[in-house]
C-alpha cells in the first residue's frame, strides 16, 4: 500500500496540514507512524477517496468553475442570452441579430465574406478528400482564412468583431460554393425573419446580398446540393442556429476560453472550440441520433429495443443541465410538428420518446434528437447537425473570447493531481531500471 506524508496529503486535498490532522481526528483519515520516517503518513487510497467525495460535493475546485460570465444563463426554462429568452429569439430572430446581442454591438452582424480570404478558403476545400465530413471542411476553411489574414492578432473589441464576422461569413460562403458559378443560382429559399412569405413574395436567393447566414448555408447542408430546399427548411435552420449559438460553459466553450486567455487570435479560439466539439460526447451526437432515427423510422419500438438489449446509450436523450426536456429540443420539435413534411419523422420521435419514458423516469429528449429529426424531415446531410453546431457556436465562442480577452493574463493553470508513484517509493515502477 502506498502512503503519503502530511504535506503530500494536504497538497492532494487542497487544504492546510492542520486540516489533514483534523480529518484524522474525526476519523476521515487513518494516520500511520512510520518506523523510519518522522511524522504521520496516510494511506493514498483513503486520501483519494476523500478527494473524490470533495469533488462530488459540487464545491468549486478550480478556475473553470469560477468563471464569471455575463453571456448565457443555462437553467430550466432557458437558456437566456444576456437576459433574453432564447426560445423566443428562435421564432423571431436570426444569427445576425443574436451575434450582435452576444457581441454587444448594435443592429445586425453582416457576416460578409472577404474576397481576399475567400480564394484561399476555396482552394483548401477544393483539395480536401471527397469524403471529408462537413466539420472537417469547416476546420480546414478556418485554418486557411487564418493563414491569409495578417492582422488576425488584433484583440481590440472592435477588431475582434470585424475579424469574427468576416471569418464566419467567408467560411460559410466557401462551404456553400458559388451559387452563380454555373450561370444560375442554386435556388430560392424561404423568407428571412420579418420578411413577407407567400405565393406572391419575391424569392430570396441563396448567396445573394439579401440572404442571411441560414439561407447562405443551405447548399452545404442539403444532401443533394442542386435540389431546391423546401420553403420551410431555411426557417428551421435559422431557428436551429439561434438555439445553438451558445450554451454556457460547455466543453468546447471552455476550450475556446482557455485559448483566448493566452490572447490567441479569433481563428485559434474557434479552432480550439472545434477540436473539443468534434467528439461523440459533444458536437457529434446529432449524427449518432440521425443514424438511430434512420433505424427507427420503420420500427421505432424495435430500434429502441435493440439498443436497450445491447446496453447501448440511446443518442439524443438526457442532458447534464436540464432535469426535463431540453428547451431547445422543444422549440425545434414544435416547429416540426407544424410542418407537414415532418409528420412521419415526428411520429417516430414521439414513439421513441414514449418508449424511453416508460415508467415515467426515463431521460428526456435533447437538442441533438431534434436536430436529427430536422435532418431526416428535410433531407439534409447526415452530418448537417454537426455543421449547424459549428457555425452557430462560433458566435458563442467569439463572445466568450471577447470576455476572456478582458481578463488579466493567462489564468487557466490547474495544478493537477499526481497519482503515480512517489519519489523514493518501493513500487515496481520506481525500481525499474531504464536503459537508454
């Protein structure tokens, strides 16, 4: 058995040595007197168990838990962007307005593409493998824009907004291709928020000056780029972008803030966020939920039963923050319920949700399930949800970067918890002779 000195135990628990002895007097730790060492020693297993109990208590344990932010409140009934309810924004706004709200600038953020940056972004995408995922292409385009922007290190608030607006607009334009390259636009899309929509309304062309980011992104989302999207598709995509723009201190946002704390430029901050987003426990879940719904469309109970029998997690259910249904999922699914094109998919989702809630204590649907339903209902790419997440959350990452740039110096330097063999111990690892 490994033992720690009082000083080592205090360091491991993050307390003073006096507190360690107090723990021992209360029976929380067992002290052992060494035959050849002065002072008390404590069994490492007991120390680790006590440390784990401290973590489970929910007490803040480091810089991340103490981040103070004015951007997003995440709680049941929310989230809220700077005090504004996000579910309401999703029905009345677009990403341009939400970016202005999160970045604290007036009006709308235009997300205009920069012609000087667009060429290298398109060149990189043209060289990408044919089977590259949408988020892989997004990451490549971000890197290309960064390499072509000599002034990207300017961290002044106004410069950050200009850089981020140009970055996202350029990347989306590059991903969507050139609508006019073949002499005709790719197609008309739904009206933007507040615009007239109906048989007599003038169509908004993807890639035109009037199109918002949701409309410009559509060609990169649809399974068949030459197909004209249904009129409702742009509205659903617009709402999804608003809902996904930020969600507090999610893993990718913490990664982005860590990068920003070193004064890394906007492109590096977004790249850090993309790295953390690109995992099956975060930004890739919508794709997993898409594949699950593909199996469930013809036989919802059968597909669910197969997952449960295999002991597999059902993607698109449960959230670490919300006790009930993810409010973002409610907004998207309610939109789909009013959309005749989504009738079959919504019926499948309802059947799966009912099956998961058998007994009344199952996990509730989250936004990844709603994204998967949108992808099926409107024939979007299987990885369209991941791309929506990346585009939208870029706005949130930049908001957090602006907040982090105002903090004093790099502050994310955890001390870590070393659990390996101690110097001078008699463990097998410490007695092994290394040959060079």
